[in-house]
């Protein structure tokens, strides 16, 4: 037969008395009378068949058995308290799972996350990056931030950032480019959107140039290749402000074009939860702040 469990209140009384080595202070901590605490400890001693305390004129001293038992109980109660705190904290936090196109996540959102967490400490934002191809329903996402024209079937779309696209390249390559015509002599790194270079060349009043460089599915990969000297890449300037400011990438020509926006999207079939609404409004406010400080 299994032995009945020891009474939790008696174990708590022992742990407090052993920690304080004083019954009066332990009783005050547990909000019980000293007599009640003494009764619980005597009952525990009877159950264990050992003496736990030596009674002294000014407090108590632990017996050898109590000295061995105390650290075990102290650690156990600490773990219980930590577990309860963790569960209660998680219940107070609202989880929002967002799929974010990698360029926006790295170049715009991540530097601003501390500001979001400070403004909304009750929202736990869980980010999954993607390359602009994403399915909200099948991937279990609350929202997605993606680049495009805002026309995605069945989705509510709100613009959260705009940016111009322009050619950028490594400093050594930029020194070879005096006019847009000079791009004919260098590899033009491409994304899977094949019309970008023709549109920029037309806006720059340059002759048509066949883009011969490799194709990438991510602007982050395009930027890395351009910074390494592999060619010129047509990139969203606002997402690479740090690289441009530090001189790792240079913009040889001032002409920029608009190819789309970054959008905050969610399924129309789902009600917009309050934490999702707050994230959307925060993103819009941050974008407005950026535009006023430019």
C-alpha cells in the first residue's frame, strides 16, 4: 500500500519555521497563530517519526533530520512559486503570431521591437519570417506583413510602410557607374519579380538592359550579394538605411521608383482581436512618425 501524502500545510509550516528559525516569525509570514503552527509541526514530527526542532529560549534550532529536509522543501516551494508566476503571467499576456517578410523584419521591425514591448507589455509577439509567399490560414498566423499591391483575396489589408526602390551596390562597383547606361557593364541582380529592372531603367531614361545576374527570392540575399560586389541590386531603400549609412552599400543614382508597399494583412473571415488591432495601430503610428522625422 502506498503511504498517504504528507499534509502540505504542515510542510509549509516546517519550511517557514526552518528558514526563520523562529516560530513567531514563521507564523506571522503564514498568517496563522503560533499555536496553530506549533500544532502543524508536532503533527509532522509524529508522521515522520523524528524530531525536527530543538526548542531554545530565543527561537529554535534544526535537528540533523530537519537540516537534511529543509533544502529539499525550500527548493520545491520555490519551484512551485515560479511555476504559478509563469502560468499567471502567460495568462495575462496576449499572444499575436505574425508572419513577417524578412526584409521588413530585419530592416524595420526588429530595431523598433523594444519600443513596442515597452508600449504593450501585455502582448507577446511571435514572429515567423517568410519570403513574401505565405498562407495565413494553413500556417496558423494571426497576421502577416508582406510586400505588394495590397490585393490579396479574402484579406483585410492596411498599408504600414512605403519605400522607393533604387539600384545599390558595393563602393568599388559604385565608382564604375557614372550614368545609368553604365549598368550594362555589370551584373544586375534580380528578384523573382521580373519587371523591376525594366521599370527602373525606364524611369531613369536609360536604354533597355538585359538583366543577366542571378535571381534571388529575398531582398536580404540580394543585399548581401550586392555588398559582396556580385553586382547591382534594386532594393527598397528604407529597409537598408543602416547599410547605406555605414557605407556597405551605395546608391549611385538618385532615381527611385515605387513597386509596392508593405501591408499588414489578416483574414477577413476572422474577427480582429484587440491585441491585433493594437499592433496594427502601433505599426501605422510608427510609420507616420518616421515620415514626419525624415
